[in-house]
C-alpha cells in the first residue's frame, strides 16, 4: 500500500472556483448598488431588504475568499514543514493559526515563519475590511419640484358685482349692489353711505400684528414645502423723518402733530391728519387730498440722576395705494414672505371719505339713489368709477386699522402717574422699556420712554397688516405653486466604500493564492486543512519512536499537556530513515527529528512495505 504523487484537479479547482466566485460576488454587489442608485425607495426594494442583501453579498464573499485562502495556506504550510525543522509547538501554532488569531502574537511564529505569518494575517484581516461595502449606499432626501394649481389665500380689494337680474328694477339692482358692498367691504358705512371705520374682523388681526411686530402666518395651502407669488393692490405708507427738533418748549411737537392737544410736554403723540373729510379739526398741515399720519416722540439724555429733554423726533407718513408683489414660501410648514411694492399712487382722502360714496338705500328715496349711484356720474368723482372707489376704501380700511391703535398720546411716562391716552404704542415691541417702568421712592424721575420708531418701521407695519389679512380667509386665488416633495432616494455616492475593500481584498488574496499554488505544485501532493487522517498518517507508524515518545506526554490532549518535552527537539516532514521505512521499494514519509529524516524524493513510492506483490 503506497501513496500516489500528483496534485490532481480538485484542489486547484477548489481554490480557483472560490476565488472566481468572490470576484463575481464583489462585482454583483457593485452592480446591485449601481442599479439602486438614484431610485426612490417607493419604487424599488425597501431599505431593510437592501441591507439584508448587502450583508449576504459580504458574508458570501468573505466565506468564498476565506475558503480559497485557507486551502492555499495549507499548501504553503506543508511546504514549510518540508523545508524547515521546527519545534512541535511551533508546528502546532501554524496548524491552528487560522482558527486562533492569538497565535499571531507568538514570537516563535513570527521568527520561524514570516511569510506564513503574513499569509495568516491576511486571512484574518480580509474579512474585517469587508465591513465597509454595505456603507457604500445610503438613503438621502431630495426635493422633487412640481408645479401645481392651488387656491391660496390673498388680499383682493376688487368688488364682485352681483349677477345682473333682468327681472329686477334698476333701483332694486342698485340696492343689491349696495348690499354686496356691505357684505364684501372691510369697512363700516354710516347712514349717509360714507366710510366710517374698519370692521372688527379686520381690526382684531391687525392689532395682533402690531402687538407682535410681525405679520400673522397662515397654514400652508400647498404642502409643507412650497412657494408661490401673489400680485394685488394694497395700502402703503411713504414716511419721512422730519428730523429732530430742539425747541425751547414742546409746543412744536403737539402743534405740528395735533392742534387739539393741551399745552405741555408729551413723550409721544400720534394723530390722524384727516378727520372723516371735515377740515375744521384738522392740524395745520391738512390738505384735502392727502391722507397723512403723523407722530412725534421725545428724546432725552441723562444728566446725573435727572432727565433732561434733548428734542423731538417727528415722522410724517402719506397714505398711498401700491402694487404688491408677494413671494410666499413654506419650509417645513413655516411661512416666510418677501414683499416688493411699486406703482405708488396717492390715496385720495377727499374722495374715499366723501358722503354718499356708498349710498344708503334705507335713508334715501330710490330716485336719489339712482342719481347718486349712477355709474356715469362716479367717474367724475373717482377715476375708474365705483370699482376703483371700493378698492381704495378696502385699502383705507387696512390703513385705518393700523393707525387707529397708534393714535393718542403719552404724557409724563417717567412720573408717578403717567397719562396714557388711547394709544397702544406701549404694548408694541417698539417700546422696549415700557414693561420695566420703575419709580424711584425719592421722587427722582427714571426710565424715560425709549421708542425705536423709524419711517421704515411704520411702512413695514402697514405691509405686515396687509399680509395679515390672508388669515381672514375672505379671498382665494388660483395660483401655480412650486411644490417641493422630499422623497427618499438611494444614493451610491460613496463608491470607494465598495471598490477599495473589495479590490484590495482580491489583490492581496490573489498574491497569496499564487504563493499557495506554487507550494502545491512543488509539494506534488495536495494537503488537506484540518484533516485528522492526514495528521495521523504523517505522525504515526514506520518505527518513528522519537516522535511517538515526544508526543506520549500529551496523549490526553489539552493545552496543559502540549508543551511537555515538545520544545527540546526540532522536527521536519520528510522521508523517514528508521524502522521499516527503507525496506524494499516502498518508503515511509512522516514527521521526525532532523537526523532521522531526509528530503522527499519526488516520484518515489511512499507507504508501507508488504511482503506481497505490488
């Protein structure tokens, strides 16, 4: 019975097949990620499936490459056993190093088998670097922009004429029109059909706007992330800083702003400079066509513990009609607005406030109604007729809703008993120290009113009030909105996570596989990794008494018995010289002391001699 020389086809095929399989798995993993790249999750595999498939690719790749490397390492190991005599403990370290990574820390292993140490190190490290490929793909959110038509809130000052009814008399039709004015208007009418004041439904949100110092927001009509633009006519202020005056007394302040105030020193005065079309109580700068709003407030400096007045700042605002261009956007349902105004025109005070502008049919004879409400007559009163008059009145209603809460005066703010007449200015963000008033018990005035009002700020107040009318829900307009839908996509933007680990693993593995293949060819016989029969066949029989005696101390197994007497001699694998190893043509191969073993002769018969024909 003897052994046969030859590497056969199974071991080379095994190594090559598993290496090719590893290449195919790495390529498949890359192609799989390329397929998923830029695809929305809703149209392809869910993320949990992708994660599982990716893990399967990595684990199978690692196993395939590990199988090929393990087999190649075994060939190299048995090549080393033939070439270099080593102690049994070192041989055992090499034999078990692929199962126990701690063996890599043993100096004897590094000292006696440097190449094999690197080979084993590669076998352990290659699986570690394969943890990176699954991270090559990730889920990102991208905005998918679409254009959709929505009914969005707006401010619409135009008058919606009732549908003409041919069965109604002209007077009845005009009465229907008048009723529509009351229903659509943001203002109350007097019995004589004249403009009176903003309706409470408008005054309330505008007052909130003033108290907050910003416009009121609306729920998004087009989704969490969208934007659209609006255009409409609305009210505006053109404000001018008249400068800081430093008079000997403060008569200048109240006489410039409001002639009806008592003499004295005021901290703040604001006045409407057009009084319902009646000039008798108007201030000195009254004109019949300009609807103005004026305010003034005192400046002061501190001198020791006493307050000294330094002067008065006065601001004058002219009421205008302007074309609004509003860009509304929502980001995660949070509203932001950019507003641009152009085409400013004076708000004609005398026309908007005239009597019989909107006729009261309850009080006047129908014949009078017809004459006053005649559309042929209105263009002479207001350019554009009744529709333009209504638009101007709507804008004036917003303007008055801003002005009326600010009108009034503050006197003796830093005194023990300050007098606050009508105005809400102290409740706005532009009076920062109003809530921090302190009275010095010694009677010394302290904490004077410190207003931060500028012309630009007053102009912004009216713009914000106009934008706050969106919350009324009175008007909507079909508008194309740009909608950003955030969609989760797969992104294969970190390709290096896949390419680098797989490429480095395959290149390093190929180098060591070639080393293993070379060892297989030189050995002439394939070695089996972890084979009990192979160990038994190469360590027993043939009169190898030295090895048997050395191993006898560890016959019970276990690590505690492995080192007993095994570090005293070096063994090598080769042709045994002792016992019956040299009888006849059949020789015996196995592990033995250097002096009892010689180099294997390729092609020779190795086995056991039998006294029979072979």
